[in-house]
C-alpha cells in the first residue's frame, strides 16, 4: 500500500511519547538505568534455569568495529530473549591482554615520547608502564559496548591478566606439563623479525608479491644439478638437494654429494616422494631451518638444520662475507656473486607468489628454527572432535562441521611461547646444572644462585582458550562455575574457528571433563555494500560508532540482525542502516497513533465472535509470527527472524491493520475491541522486537504499558494472539486486493488522495465482503452513491469469493485521456494473449502432441482473454468524450 491518508483527530494523550524518536538523546541514560537497576546481573540463587554466554574478549587495545558489533548484537539478542523467557541469563564481559598488540602500542608511545625503550627500561619497569597505559588508555572498547546496548553483567567483568585468570593459566600449564602435554623443543615457527618473536598463524597475512625465481647450478660436470628458489639467501643454509625416487634423470646422483657454491660445503642428494618431478627442474634445495616443507623432509632424512639468520633477520653464523647483512640485502649480494661465478641458469622477474607478512608490522615473516614451548595436541584434538561427533556440542550451521573436523583431525602441535614481556610468563625455572622445574600457582619457585625463570610469555590464545571456565572462577569450585559451565552457546566468526573455538574445546574438555559449549554459532564477516572486504587501504571501512551517532544503535543492530545468515558474509552500507532507522520511525509513529486512539494492552480482549475480521486476522498473524520467530531464533536464524518481524510490523500491522482500524475506531460497536486488539498486538510485538532493538522498544513499551522495563518483561507465550482462521484470512486478503486495485485506479487517473468520489460497490455480499464495505469505502475515499448517481468509470476486481464491480462517478475528476490510455494498454495486452492462444490452438502439431492438460490450459487462457477484451471494450465505450 502506498497511499498515505491524512492524520486523524487525536483522541488520547501522548504527552509521554515525543513526536519524534531521538535515540541520541535517550540511549545513554536508558542504558545507565538498566545497569544501575541490575537488570543484566545474573543470580545463581534465583532458582531460574541458567543460560550463559561469555563474550569473545576484545583486545584491550581495540575499538569497536563492525565485527564486534555483529558479535555483540547477536549475543545480546540471545541473552535478552532468554532473560525475558525466565532464564537466569549471564552474558559475561571482559578483555584480552593482546600480548603483541599491547606491547607494540606501549613501545611506540615510549619512542614517540623520546623515553628509553623496552630493553633500556628492563622487564619489570616496562611491564609496569604497560599496566599504567591500560589504566589510562586501555579498554576504551568497554565504554563503546554500552553505545551498542550490550546487556552484559558488568559485575563479573574479567581480564585475561587479572589475578584469577593468571592463577588459572598457571594451573593448567602445570597440569599439562606434568601430564606430558606441554614440552620444549626446536621446531620451525612463524618468526617476525620486526617483533623478534614467534607469532601464530592468525597473525600472518598472506599477500601476493612480485619477487624473482632464480635457477642456480649446484655441483659441476656430470654431478651438476639445477635448483630454483625465490629466496636465494637461504642457500647458505642448504643441507641437501632432493629429487623424486622415480626420476630417472637424477638416479645416478642419489646417495652422492655435490659441492655448494659460495660455502664450498658438500651436501647429499636425497630422494623423497614429496618432490614434484614436473615442477621446474624436478630438483629442490633443502633448507630445513627456514622452510616448513624442508623442515619435515630434514626430519625424515636426519639432515643438519643450521640457522643462518638471527632474531632480526640478519645473516649470521655462516662464516661467509654475507654475515651481518639484512636478509634482503644478502639476497641481492648472493645472486650477484652466483652470477659472477656463472652459476645463474635463469631468472624470472617479476615472479608473483604468496608471502606471509606479520599482520602487526607488515614485515615479511621468516620461517625459523627456534627453541619454543609446544602443546601436544593429538589427544586433545581427538576429544574435541568426539564432542561434536557425539552431539555434546552442535555447530551451526551444520556445513561448518567439515571445516571443524579438518582442523581437529589434522592438527599439528601448537607453539605457545612468545618472545615478549607482556603476558603470562612461562612458569618454568632453569637451574645452574641443567635442571628444569615447572612451578604451580601454590608452589614456591626455586631460589639460589644460577636459577632463572624462562624469559618467554604464553601465546595470547592460550589464556583465551581457558575463557569459558577461567572467567567463572576455575580452578576453584565456585558457584558460578558450577552453574554456568558449560556455556550455553558460543557466538563468534567462522574465521577464528581454529584459533579460538577449537582451543577452547581442547582446554575445556581437558580441565573440566566436558565441552565448554552446548552450541557453537558461527556467523560470517561484514563486507561493504559491494561485497568487498573492508580495509583502511581501500577506504571502505565503516565505523559503527559513526553509524550509531547518525542513526541510533537500534538501526545498526536491526541492519546487522537482518543480514546475519548462518556462516555467510553480509554486506552493509549507510543506506541500509538509514533504512533500518526508518523502520524504528515507523514503529514509533504507529505506537503514537495507537495510543492517541486509546489502544492499550490493559483493555480486555472481546470474545472471538465479537471481533472483526481485521482484528482476528492481525491476531492470527501475531500468533504465527511469534511461533516463527521462536523457531528461527532457536535455530540461530537471525536474518529470517528479523525479516519476518520487519514485514509483520511494516506491511501488515502498520500498512494494513492500522488502516483497517481507522473506520473501526469511528464505530462505537467496534472501537473498544479495536483498542484492545491493537494494544495487545503492539505489546507482544514490542517484546519480540526488544532483543533486536532494545532502546526504542523500551521507550515505547514502558509508555504503552506503564511497565517498569521491557528488559525483564515476559517473552510472548503460546497464548499470544489467536489461532489462524482460514476464512478470515481469505476475506481480509480479498478486501486488501479490492482496496489496492481501487487505489491503483485512483493513482493512474490522477485523483487526489483527499478527494472523495461517489461510487456504487456491486458484489460485496456475493464475495463475502459485506462486513468490509465501510473499510473499503473509507480507505479508498468512496462516498455512497446518491439517487442521481451516474457512473463514468468502473473497476472490476476478481477476488477469492467472486468479482466485485466498482462504479465511480469521476465527473470533473477523472483524466479521460489517461483512462483511455490505460484501458488501451489493457486491451492490447488482452489481444496479445488472445493472438498467442489462437496461434497455438490452430497449430495441429501443438494440439495433437501437447498433453491434454496443457491444451486445456491454453483454451482457458483464450476464454479469459476474450472476456477481458469484452470488459475493457465496454469500459472504453462508456467513457465520455475527451
């Protein structure tokens, strides 16, 4: 429906509801009241069934971005709804100490201030400076979460480096160490020369770069062999050349040694099935300490593994003149020397290939053999997989299970040590005679000359992996731990399925004996309106706080929820958030209109037989929408649930029921019932919308009902609305079609919205719409026909119950030329349909070979076309001369 009718006289007072919804003026105060009144505080002694979610902890250095906004909106929908359903709902907030990010921020601030650097300050002083920074500047995202309306229990806020979580980390490390699940070894890791630390896979960005592929000649004469590399400098660390066992070209070399250029070392030629004989020369150089595949091959063949670079990526320990050169400087110098020796066989530039970069600094990483701490993951990963396979934990959407199993079934041991100072320091001490002691949280570390603690800290993902139970008080047996573990659900992005979800599963099962979640819901990422990934370099990043400032938190939340289909990315733009703002405005105006006309849920609903078709229809739809919303939210179908509520609110309640209610308000026989129906419908709708749009629904619901808060109001139950009556639905839909067609006719004829015309409605009784006559006339501006009524135009509308013939006196109001043009188009369309039908029916090939049902269908279409031609021709003949 597109026609907007003039406002009706105000019957009631709406002084408590301003004419316009201004979210920026009320959101902060409204949120503060929610917190101060304890609406979000969980109560283990409440006797209610528990429902718990722990927040994916944002970095202490972070600001609210759209990824957080999506996470938090969806979690808030779940917890607000459960709270309204009578659960003891806990949404536990907190932050991650973000080892690398935080240390980098503080080091940069020290440099900008001209103060001594980390190593000049020393460990103790530097860590104190980081704590000071956290107190002054860290954690701004917590305040930003309140802008979004996060219904978290602030009384239980945690930090991954607080005293309780530090005790949990120390406890689990000690247990796993004693169980042989944590060990120290030399392994190849992602090394950041800029940070001088190992980093995790998630902190590595792979980028396509222009490099060079250089083919080099090793050995001489018949023993010569060609190998190719994009990293010429690593040849200083080669300890073998490998070929495929079935490659006859090199069979005579396997088992022999060849002499390396520059270093003059002799290295063996080995055979390994990993080598692809079709790629390049079919021979590859092996540098076990600086390439993941070479490292595995080195282990298989027991090769030496010399490290040729120091922590900064500088060539070191090779005994060549290249020692002291940066790796990229050495790459050029070594290539030039090989060329001078006649060892360069071919060079390909540019050679496009993928290189891992440290996501924090943008510097290319260096695979590097390093002494690190690891978690032995085989048994832990298997237990995690078994939890999903057994149904103890369910992953949503189900198609994400395969990705989960790909990770847990093929996991490698996890490097958990980082060469940083900010974080959980590894609780291992080394003695003067090679002793190694792991110290638990209640144990005293060894003292005496020569004892020292390990310098490294734990990977941030180690402490966040304990988050579902460490935040509840583990290792102590607290009431919160007993009540809220396992968490009811985890909501997070599919991009950290491995890095966080799998690790929480491993730790939870190990420490607690059962998986940490009943359900895991994986949502997609937010992209720009064109489906492109947001990035600062592209200039397409959208700040959620700017969207909240412009349109309100509810509009952003509604947009996110409406686009959140399980496991798939969504696009977002300012225009879509503006559209959601229009939705909140529509809801606001509808509620004001209802209250102005005396609508209230406090009024008793009349008996079903005393309700109008419109009343019964909207109450039936209300029940359907409640049932659909419940089913969809239980299945984490946020987008479908939000879409359903949107269309019910906008298309059915506002655009139809409010319109149909207007003439009912004017009729004393139906006015009170309409006020009760509208009040009950709005009450239930506002409660269903509250988890998605908490601020505007709080303002509207408390004003409409006089209740304290919708936050703790009961979620609509099974008694919401009425059962659907198919007969009622058919009659209302027929009336809607009739109203729409007449309105369309008025629009096409240019009849002003405010202008009434006399009309006669023929066939309402036969179509079962006798009770809808007043509404049809009211909503189409049709006055009753007088004695001197002389119709000048007609509209025929076929509805389920039959045909309704509308005769109108449009004298002086109708554009005859426009009407002739419109009818001419209808006549041409009908004639085209007739011609197409005749063409088929006069073709023996069609009538003899086509199925009888198809032929009958064409005949029926022909008959309808003939009838339409007769009808339109009659209407054309009845038009006055223009």
